């Protein structure tokens, strides 16, 4: 089975399915954690708010520096631009759906009351980087109920379903504002410095992955020592900086690999590898097959789909 990887673009964000059409920036994705390579979706962020609901099983979900064991019926919200990742719990599978939407979908015109009084307070509050909703806690019932209603509307897609979705998003934000935001402590909380530093390091890797990169380059980009950079990478991203760089290069090499006009050496160089042999070695390590076999698998799958 081909393992999934997140599509992280050179703009340092996860590329979303609706990026080409922003007229309705809303989607629900159905996932299984074991479909991802290593049963993990990697550390990333995006400008949308994301709610994840666990359909079955469990997973360890991390937002910034906090981890939660999400079980069936639980949900979690990752706010705009917050680092988040997930991995299988005890090697078991987890089925879930993720609702992502851009706040502009409900903010209305610029400087509207929805934008200034509610959404701005929610998306900019550092104490609301995430919110965990435990299915056994009655205080979570409102949010979880709306998530399930949204999923039902999206799945059925009756005529005018977009209107119903927007109405439910307003309801979702009401409960987020009323049941979560208004119960936060009054003390202001500054952005976690370590998270900002790791974001800077990721930005540097995403921008320079085609070049020769040394550990010192990455640590300098985020104003850390080499040892501190490695320690924080392991803690937040769950990889060493070098492992993350190699994985990212492999991910970015796939479009080049599927280009019939490029040979393996050209693919390797385009993705920042020094030679085709080293590229093939690392590709097999991360993708569990050679570049050539991977290319044949994708080509054959496309042929079958076209026939069907």
C-alpha cells in the first residue's frame, strides 16, 4: 500500500485541496492514521482552523508543545497557524475526520462585528492555540454535536448545503467563544518562544531544501545552538533536523519523479540530493520501494483508474 504524506508547499504551509478555488474554503477529509507513512501525519500548520473528530480507535495528537490521547468520540481544535501532528497510539489504527475552514468564510465584510469582536479574539488568542473536547465531559457536548451535524450535511450535500454549513460554522464559533474563550484565564500569554523558533527552522528548510544545508544553517536561522535546535526538533517535530530535511526532499522530489522528461539523476538534483544513488537509497528508506518501482506503481494505478 502506498503511504500518504502531507503536501507541504514551499510557502511553509500545508497545501489544501481547495487552494485553487477559495469561493468556499471548507472541506472535510476522512482519514486513517495507518495510511500515513510511519502511521504519522507530520508536523505542519495552515491558515485554516481545523477540528478533528475521532470515529474509531485512538491517536496521540500534538499541538505546539501539548499532547493529548484522543479516543473515539473525542475532538480537538487546532487554531490558525498552530503546529500540529498526529501519530498512532500503541501502533493501533485510528479513523477520523478533519474539518478545516478559513475564518474568512464567516467573517463577512472587513471590520464586521464577526471579524472584530469574535473571530479576531478567537484566532489571535495565544491561550486558544488549541482546545480539547473530551466526549465524557458534558462541557464538550455542544461542540461535538455541531461537528457531527456539519459532517452529516457535508456528506449528504443536498441543494444549498453550503448555506447550512455556514450556519453551523457560526454555531460552532458561538460555542467556541462562549464555552472556551470566555472561560480562559485573564492573564495574557505570549507566544511560546520555542514554537516560533521551530517554525523559523522549518521555514528555512522549506525555502532552501534544494541547496546544501548544514545543521549550523538551520540552528542559526532560528537563533539556537546546534544542540538546542536538535532537542527542540525531536520534541516538537519528532525528527532530527536532518531526518526532516531528507523526508521533505523526498516529498518534494515526487512531482519531478513522475515527470517523464526527467531521469533519476535530474530528479535527485532537482530535490537537493548530490547523486542519484544517494537519492535512491534515501527514497527506499522513506517510501519502502525504489523510485523506479514507485513510479511504475503510480503509472499503473492511473491506467486502471482511466479504464474504470
